């Protein structure tokens, strides 16, 4: 394992950790940022798992299959970017609507869930 592979693994792991930490916050804006960071971490993981770059597969100059780049991870990352953008716009609209109606973006506890938890002894 080279230093570059170790660095990339630490960066991807750090991005996933930060993304999950932000997703667990009560603020909707932090939830949105957590979703964005997780999307970037997943795209980076897919591209890193594809291996080193190779020659373009459409030129046909090489004879051995190992010399060509695999276009599937790149296509999957591009599709994931588009899907992440669409979901981000939806979440941003929901955050804006919550801010507009309530004046804040904090998610409150559900009173009924709290009451049911106290009845069953759960916390």
C-alpha cells in the first residue's frame, strides 16, 4: 500500500465520518451539508475503487485489456453527481420552507413520541 493510497483512504474515511456526524445534527442546514459531504465521499470512493487511470478505451491503440481505463465507475460517479444535485435541491427547498414557516431550521422533539416512550419505559 502506497502513501497515496493510505492518504486517499484516510480522506474518504474522514469525509464519511464528517458527513454522518452532520446528518445526526438537529439543524436542517447541517443535515443538508452532511448529505452533500456524504455524496462527495461516495463519489470519491467509487473513483478510487476503480484503480489507477489508464488509456481511453475507445481509441483501441492497446492490445492488452489491463491498459484500458474502466468507464463504468466514471459513469456511475457522474450519475451519482446528478442524483445528489437533484436531492440537494429538494432538501434545500424543504429547509427554506421550514425557515420561512417556523423562523428556524431546528428539528424539535415529537411530543407524542416522548409521551409513548415514557409510557413504555424507553427513553
